[in-house]
């Protein structure tokens, strides 16, 4: 008879100087953690170490002491800084043995490419004693040490995703069939500060197996719901109850969507439902807003065109902004932002337009209009709106990103009838 489902927790070690030095993001860790959680496994520690053999040995030993499984990524290549196999050999006292099938596959592949066999390549086929190769088309192997399954994956993200899905998770599921179910859900909120959200949710009674978290995400605030239960039915019931209570307490008008319902996606849905066309006019963001809109599949259903009118001449020629308006008020002004949005809508014959003009810096600011000053205007069949934003002294990229996100929030507000977003200072 199966016992009570338990938490199955493991450790993840990601190896690479390039991660510690900040040259690349540790996307593998995020992907592995999320995929494991979705299938009933959790990580209780996540460690990043450089390409130093002794450090790998030390951390691997610590993970083997308290984990039910271990996953390691990186350090399986042919170069001198790939030291994972040597570290595993020393840590587990398992001699390195040539995997003849893998060596043969490597030799054949190199021959097809016209590359000579070398000692560096041969090194990739030398695996710790007892290792089981995880496929032949990429580096990677598994072994069981002191009854703990260990999986050693390459650092290449595409190969990690493939081996995790095809080899690691199926093996873990077979080894630990009696485990708890986990579900995570994100409620995405606009127009409320984190403290305001916390205040509204303070009346929620604690429920066993349900954890609530708060995550600021740019102009949005996320409420995360994490549920753990013995089975999927109970887990989904707990999740529905928690989600319904949170939506009721926050108010539906503040909620843009759930999980991956980003503003771009929700805006596209709202435009498609109304059969409205959108046109975009950008100055300081240089096409960033258009890029975000077109990143959503099917954007051609509602996006008509975009104008990048960086110069005053372009604003006049393409959007019909009068030279007098530009001279009197300046390109970064409420009046010009409104004229840009109106001109874009008029030229495209579109129902909805959005325009951005501002000072992204680091130069170009003034006492009256310092760097970070941005005006955004939106035109819809229901009316027009222009708003001034002060994004402070962030970097050029930060000001551009904040401007694009603020424009998306304004579009959502006007299309959905939602709560006006909070001003950004």
C-alpha cells in the first residue's frame, strides 16, 4: 500500500565562470526549477560554482548529503576549463572509463565534418565508472551514488531542455511515484502599490498548503499563489479557492490577467474582440513599443503600422505635427504627444493610436524637462488621454523600457476600462 505522498526535493549545481562573471544569465536554473515543480519535484538549494575542480567537488559532496536527487549542468565539453567529469570522479571515487559507444559516435561525427580525432574530444567520452550515457547526440550522463540519482547535463540551454524532458524527469517520475502535487499561479495587477495589495489581502485566512507571495514587476505587481497537496484534484481545488478570494479582494478592474497574460497579449485580445486597428508613433523609444506588440503571435490581426519619428522633421512630415507646435512647446510636450497620436490615427485610418515622446538621456535634458521626462498620448473611439511621466535618472535603456511599459498600461486602461495606472516617479 502506497504511503502518504511526500515532498521530493533535490539540489541543482550550475557550473561556469561565465555565469559567476555575469557574462550570461543563468536561464538553465530557472527552466529546470519550473519544469521540476510542474511535475511534483522541488529544489531546496541552487548553487553556482566556477570552473574550479575543488569547488565542484566540495559543493557536490554537500548536495549528496541532504538531497534525494542532484542535477548538475555545465563543464562537459572538450576544453581545459570543462572539469565536471574529473570532479565527479574524485568526489565519488569512480575512475574515468571510456564510453566506447559515445566515442565511436563522436569519431563518426567528426569524420563527417572533416575534423581529426583529438585527445580533447576523446576526453568527452571518458565518464565516471557506472555512468549511463543520456543519448549520444549531446554530452550528458547519469549515475546513482549512495542511492541518490545524479544527472549531469551540458550547459547549452537547448540541450538542457531536451535532456531534462526526455531523460531526467521521466527517470525521476519512475523513481519517486508517490510525491506531492504543486501548482503555482500568478495574478497580474495594475494600478495598485504592493502595500495596497497586501492591505487588501490581509483578511485572508491561512490555509495549509497555500502560500501567498508578492512580486513587483515593473509597473505591474504580481501576487503568486503556490499550492501543495497530496494529489492534483485537491491541489486544483485549493488553488481555485485561493484565486477566487484574491480576485474578489483585489477587484477585477485591477487585474490584467493571469500567469503569462502580459499586457501585450491582453491588449491584442481586446483589440481583436472589437475589430479595432492599432497604430503606433514612437520617438524616444525608437520602435521598442512596436517590437513588444509584434512579439505576440497574430499581431497582424490588429496592428496596422508603426512610425518611428525621431526628428522634428519626421514628426511633421509623417504625422502632421505643425512646426509651430514644435517650436512653441518642444518635441517633448503634452501638445506634441497628442498631435503625434492624432496624426498617426488619421494617416492610418485606425481606431486606436498610441504615441511616445520624451528625453531618454543621458544627454538632452533641461531644468524644465530633465532626463526621464516622457509624454504618452492615446487616442481611442472613447476619447483621448495624455499623461506626463517622470522616470528619474535611470539609464537610457531603463527609461525606454519604462516608457514602453507605461504606454502598454495606458492602452490596457483605455481599452478595458480598468483603473488608471499609478504615476511613475
